[in-house]
């Protein structure tokens, strides 16, 4: 069963290592090429993430360096990895090809210059998260104590996304900023978030937020980070499925996908230690859901959402 995964941080790890690890098979990468193949991952989104401690003047350069790794280490070094330059390209992939998508996790790197976002779009970025965990010029993140919403500049970014068929990712936003995005965004998604009713963490979504996304034909891609899944010492695949069950009970069975956060997490769910373990999740889901529903979670729901949005 082919998988579409909306979030990983491979590019950040490649950049941190200064190219000393290989996307092909380095064990340091949860989502290396070998593991993606074993896990039947058909489309993988690769986030550009800039650590908040990096100087403001160095952030856009760091984003370009990560994108360079995307082109050299992922695309050029692996001819069966195909860049998805528009969402319609996903449907053109051949059986022996894997799609690679650039996304942006936080707009800190563009500062107040929306033209830099245009540059990233032309380089292939197809989804934009406004913040990481803290505040920036666009909005406050989920762990910013102030909890403010979108700034006027943040609203301009969302409108830019709308005009250019870019997804607006709410996964790291403060709750107030989330509602501002819901009011404005044509293509809202949560690329890697779980249910706050199941695990009370600031990064997770309330039932009200989840329902609002479903009503706007948006998607929630569950994340494989133990701290967002359960408060137990050992978190299992069954614990993750509780989040899928909960979102399904809210009317979201056709609006759920996967956003592993592989290579952006320092702990793993037992049985989901890396991308090669995806069959463990699929097999467990098939015990409780129909094959059609599980295919939806794996990627078909996302494809149908894109079709409904006509992007």
C-alpha cells in the first residue's frame, strides 16, 4: 500500500552534517532512500527547517543550502526520486518512481520579504508553515506564551499561498493564529499533528480545530512523535491509532493522512522507528478499518483533497 508522508526533516539533518551523511542509506536518517523503499513510501515531503538559534542574517542562506541538498543528495543522486513541482505531478509518477516534495516549516528565513517566498516557490516549495514553535513576523507558534494570531504580514503570506496553489500548514501555529488561517486559507492542512483530546500537548489540535479543518476540506496528518501521542514511557502503534480513531469519530475519516516527522524527532513510537516500519502501521490499521479506509489514510485521502481543491 503506497504511502504519502507530508513531513520529514531529512534536509535539516543533511545540512547539519554538512553533507557527511548519505540520503541513500545512512543509518542516521530515519527516512533514507532505502527505508522509504522498504516502507512503500510513494511520496515524501521534505521540510526546509531553520533552527531558531541561527542568526537572522544567515537564515535564508541556510534555506538555500538545504534546498541544494534536496537537488544534489536526493534528486541527482537517485534518479528514481522525482521532484513534484506541482501537486498534479503526483499522479504522473511511474510505478518505479518516488515523488519528492519541498515544503517550508516556518517563514523566519524570508524575514519580511515575500519576494523570497516567491523564490522558494519557484525552487519547488509547495506547502508553507508560517511558524515553528515560537513567534515570528507572521504569527505566534504553538509554544509562544503570548499566543497571538496572524499579523498583517502573516495574512499577506496566506493570501500569497492561496494565489499560488500553496498549502498553508497549521501544525505549529498558536490556536489564535490557527483560527485566523482558517478564515483566510483556501488550502489548509496540518502536516504533522495529533489530537489534543487524546494527548494534551500544545502542538496538538483541539476537537474544534479538527472539525474546522474537516469542514474546509482540509487534512490532518498524524505525527509519529511519542510526546504528541501518549504520556507513557513506551508508546505503541496502537496508541497512535487512537488518534486516528478520534479524528474519525469527529467526521474526519476521509481527511486523515500521515506526517511522520521522521528525522525531526529524537524518540520513536515502538514499531515505527523509521520509514521502513510503515507496514507495521498499515497492518495494524487493517485490523480495525476497511482496506479502502486504510488506503485513504495512506495517501488516497490527500489525493482526493487535492482533486477537490483543483490544485
